[in-house]
C-alpha cells in the first residue's frame, strides 16, 4: 500500500511536471536536463542488461551443446568398450571352460599313465632280475684271470691257459677248457695293464677246485708276474658285490664267521650292504670281553 501511494505521488509529481506552466518551465530548465539524462541512462542500462543476458544465454547454449556432444561421444565409446569387454569376457569364459575340461582329461590320463608306469617299472625290474640271473647262470662255468702279459698266449690261448692253471695251482692234470680269450677291447699300450683272460671250464667241479685253490693261495705268480683268478660275474652282479667289500673286511678274522655270512653255523643273507656292514660291526672280535664270557 505504501509503494502504491508513493507511486501515485510520483506520478502526480511527474504529471504536474508535464503540465504546462509558464512559471515551472521558466524556473526549472536544469531539472528537465537531469531527468532526460536519467531516462537515457535507464535505457542504456536496460540495453546493456539485455545484451549481457543474451550473451550469457548464447554461451550457456554453446556449452550445453558442446557438453551434450561430448557426453554422447563418451557414451558411445563406453558402450563400445563395454561391448568389447563383454565379448572378451565371454571368450575367456569359453577358454577357461575348455581348459578345465582339458585339465580334467589330462589328470585322468596322467593317473592312468602313472599306473601304467608303475606296472611297467615292476615288469622291467622283474625282467632285469631275470636277465641278470640268466647272464649269471651262463657265466657259471667262467673264470677271469688278471695279470697275464699280452702276447704270451701265442696262437693257442686255450692250451696256454690250461698249462698256466696246472702250473700255478699245482693241478694233477690240465683242466678241460672249452674257450679262452682276452676281453673284447682294444689291445693296450706297452705301459698299460694287460687285458684279462676269460675262459670257460668244461666241468663245474674243476672250476670249483680252481677257485678254491686260488682263494687258498695268498699270491699267485706266473713268469715273474702276479696274476689273480676270480669268478666271471656279470657287471651288475660285480657292482653289487663291491658294495659288500667293507663288510667282508669287517668279517675277516672274526670267530665262527665265513665270507658266506655264516656265523656259528647259522647262515644269514643280506641284500642291503649297509645292514650287512652293521651286522658285521656288531660281531665280537677275537679276545673281546664278550668272547671271554662265551668261552667261560
């Protein structure tokens, strides 16, 4: 109500100013100039305001258009990337499924192969034992002589070896030998040791006599050269027997024990060389306290 009253008062004043009056026109010419300047300023401010609003609207519209375009582009890019990722994830899922199937199949195959390898290993072990046994049986009539100089056998090695055995072991007659030859390798140089002789004795009891007499003699010489006579064991058997060397050393000189692991009339066989060595170490030595108690 106050604003309306003031407005009416101002209108009345302006209308009073607009009414022709000779005294006012003559008395207030500066006021008219001021009012005209105010009116012109008001119009100019209004124009500036309209220009600023138009500029702001234009800028807002431009920014809106740009942002909308960028958002649309970004949305398309994201949709493309998401689509690519979905396809990649689906492909990986298929690959993982195939890998799981393959791994399961391979696990089954490996299990079957392990069973087969176990069976084949057992068969190979049995066949190896049989082959070693057959090879050992085929060499039961063979002996090996080490230390015979090269070339001394001449052209008839069988007769030469028969005479050598008769002379060295003081045999009643020459043993009957089926075959006699050097081991199959290159001829050694003069400074190298000679090749061993391998011979097959026709009669097994003759072979036993030869080995028994050779074991009884500490050293054997022929032509001034020391020779050694051994059974002709297969290489695998020779390696296994070598594992018992320490055991044989421990058993030598102990009472009631022979190298056949016979102790006080009781035969004991070992497959493990370590166990045989431990057994030999536990046996009493001559003159020990335990032996003194047994003798008492």
